[in-house]
């Protein structure tokens, strides 16, 4: 269980350990064994942590998980990211949905709708 639970926090440089934060806005942030719902920062380092939404310039994750990551440079080691939007990615990332996969899902959905409309639309006439 988290020792510290905060609703929101803003600062220049933050070191957070074994806490739960609803939101964090900082210039640089180092988090360890922490759960954060929303994070906005220039530089972030996370270890053994979970983050819902991350908006950052530079992110380093070690043994952590994130829902949505938007950044310029992301380095991931032994971590999972559901949706990753970054032009430069380094490390062993396990992304659930990547940009090519999103386009493939979108195309498949469009194709299936057109095909279903064609099949079921003709039988109604």
C-alpha cells in the first residue's frame, strides 16, 4: 500500500518514492515504486512504477508500466507501454498498440464495415 497519497503536485525537480499521485507537473521527475495518473515533465526517470498518461520530452523507464506515453525520446527497459507515440525509441519496449498497428486496425475496421455494408446492403434491395 502506498505510504503517501497526493492529489496533485507541481515543482522544478521531484524525487518520489512509494507514493500515489493523481497528477504531477515538474521540470524533472524521478519516481520509484510510485503510481501516477497523469504526468507532465521535461525529463522523467521511472523505476518499478506505474503511470497512466505521460507527456514528456525525455523518458527512461525500468521495470515499469504506462498506459499512454507521448514524448520526443523514450528509453524503455523491461517495461510495458499500451500506446507509445514517440519518434525516437530505445530499449526493449513491449508496446501493445504502435502507429503501424493502429493503421492496420483502422484499415481492417474500414474494410470490414464496407464489406458488411456491401453484403447486407444488397440483400435488402
